[in-house]
C-alpha cells in the first residue's frame, strides 16, 4: 500500500468488549486553539451476548467464543493501520469471570492486533463515570450514573471527576433474561419475579446511598439507550408543555411501565412489534427493563437522561490525557474536549460555549442577535412571575434562542424556523439536558409565523420567553438600532397585558403592522398574554 492508505495520527479508536455487545468507535482528534476535540466518525457494534455463553461452571462455550473471535477479526481489519498508541481496548465483566477467558483474550489479541485490557469492576465504574462527566449535560451537584451491561450493572454517584460511592453488581440484561425470560415469553408473573430479584440485589447495596443526593441521573448503557428509544418512538413521555418532544433520550417511570405493558400484551418475543426496538435488542429487552424498573423503584428515580457510550469516552480521554501529560502539560477532559487545565473554568456554563461555537459555525448575524437579546432581557425581567433558579435558566435559553433562531437559513429561507429547530433538535449538544434542548428548539420553531396556528397548549412552559422572542423579532426585523419606549405590563382578569406606546409605534408603519397582527393572533391562543396599543 502507498502512503495515502495509512491511517493518520489524528484518528483514534476505542473498543468496548462488553458482556452483551462489542463496540468499536473511531474518532478524529481535532486540534483547535490548543484544545483537542473528539469527533466520532464511525461506530461498529456487534451483538455477541457473551454472558449468555457461560455454563454453570462459568466457562464460555465454543460457539460464543467463535462468534466473539469473528467480530474481533473484523474489528482488527478495520483498524489494522492504526498506530498502537491510538487504540484503547477494554474488556468487562464476562472477561473477568469466565474461567477460559485467557484463551479468548490471547486469540483475540492476535486477530485484533492490539492488547486487550480486562478492567476491574472498580475501573469500569470509574471509566463509566468519567466518560459520563465528559458527554453528559452540565450538573452543578452530584450525578448518579447507571450502566446496565450484559452481566453487570454499575452504580456510581459523584461530582465532577470525583466518585463518592460506587457498586458493580453481578446483574445484567443478558444474565437476567437468561433466568427469567429464556423461553421468550412475557407475562406479569415473570416480570414480577425478575424485578423482585433485581431489586433484592440493588437493595443489598442501597443503604450506602441513603445519605447522598443528586441533581441528575444518567443512563450510559445500550440497555438505557434502547429503552429511551422505545419511549420516544411511541410517545410514552409526551406531554403538552413543549411543542418539540421528539428528541428522545429521556426515561421516566411511566415510560418504563408503558413498555412493560406492551411486552406483556405481546406475550412472546416473536410477537413483539414495538416501534424503536431494534432486532438485536429484542431477545434481552425483558431482562434490561426489569433491572431498570427495580433501580427506579429502589432509588425513587422519576426520570433519567441517557448519554452516549460513556465508558469508551472515559477510556479514550484517559488514554489521550496520560500521553499528553508525559509531554509536560496538564490537561482535563470535558464536553468531548481535552483542554489545558489553565484554560478550563469549572464554573463556566458549557452550554454557553456550545452555543458560541454554533454561532461561529453558522456565521450568525451577531449584531441582530445582540439587539434581540438586550430587548428580551429587559422585557422578560418585567413579565416573569418568579426570579428563581428557573428564571435564570430560562433567561439563558431565551438568549440562546436569539442567537440561534436563524441558523436554518443555511438550508433555505422558506420556513427556515423549521430548519433551525430541526438542527437544534438533532445536532450534538452534549452540555444541554434533553429538556433544555427541547425548550430551545421549541422557542426557535415558534419565533415567527402566525401564533394561533402553532396550536400551543395553555400549559406550554415557555409562554413568557416566547412572547419576548416574537416581539423582539418584530421590533428588529429591519435589522437596525432604534430606541424602543418603555413597554408597560398590567394584569387584569388573569391576563398579562403588554402595553405598547401607540404614538411611538405609529411612526413605524412596518412595525405597527406586525404588532397589530401579533395582538390579533395572540387573542386566539390559549395564552394568558395579550398585547395592547395605548
């Protein structure tokens, strides 16, 4: 092969040899302003169900070993030209407990071309947690990370990069399914047994978590991702507080129960036809669902955000940082970036940086965004009922909507607000929670067009912010600076009246026409807001 076929040094690969599936992720390391950003460019996943191949003596059968080796041969071919320093391979629980794992490791390393590192339960928990820290939404307090693998489940509570407590339970979707759903049947009884047995194992360690609190729950495994996909595809979490609800990535108690009912209704795996469930996940969905229900019940969890492959990011970031440290500089990983410690601000809102990066990428009209932000901040301060933590968060989301509402113009002016909303809903925003991402996408979607045609419910969570955004869009549509007189707020008969100076607005026929149309449209909605020219 000539030189052009060689893999460049900026490509790295992480391989997770789990008890249910083997996963290879290839990422490009992009160097920008002294920081390194991991950009995923290829992911290959193969379902092995390694834990299912264990017999009563914890020995892997030949069929499962051959299946695993065939996968490692394919992985080895995909990364055969990668430098040794650019590949990180980790193996988890089944490799730890299988009595004949040594043979699989030795043969696998020959086919793969890289060493396989069998990590301990403690290391697995650490890598899962640090990886979740790098790819999950911001969290100012403790974070509870849950990783349900094929034969083990990791529970970790910590803050920033410091773990406060953790457990690695011999409890997984493959092993639980093998015990309670091996015949492929779903009924109320076997779910009750599976949940009870899972709860027993969780309860055995739950006492050490009693004194801890957390502001965020993250599920980092394939099990959690599969369940979140089912909930999203079947709208099991839908509610009227947001017009954009199809982001996925959120698991709720009601969503878990809805899936369980669907499985029981189908009676067997063969009859199971539920949107969002991939065929390779079908055979183990009962076991994974039972474990997650037990964890939700024991720890009284109401909702969970689902992250990406936390353990791969944790391992890759750790490997890269250790190599950079040897060169004399100290680095820290956050938001899929590895940056110098001296440039890392712990208190910085990572969401702000993501939005600024987007603004630069989509070359937004910064002057227009600044005009709208200034106006929105002034008006939102007047009409917001409470100045609590949610007020501060909503104010930030409103500012970001001002910055990003026009990014859809890169696709087409026609209905560009829909393009903008789609981009925000689907582009990677690792620092945002799914809820905040959906709120931002919703504001951008609804910032223009006839308000009464948007069919927003009376309990839409961001009516105040949306009114501010829409008025700023109308006032500054000419994209020029002009002083707007004080807008007054009055409450009457349960309605919040926004009063605009008619003598001033009459000097601007274009703006007056837009405000008048907005006032008429607003009267036809379920909002408590009204606009009056006085």
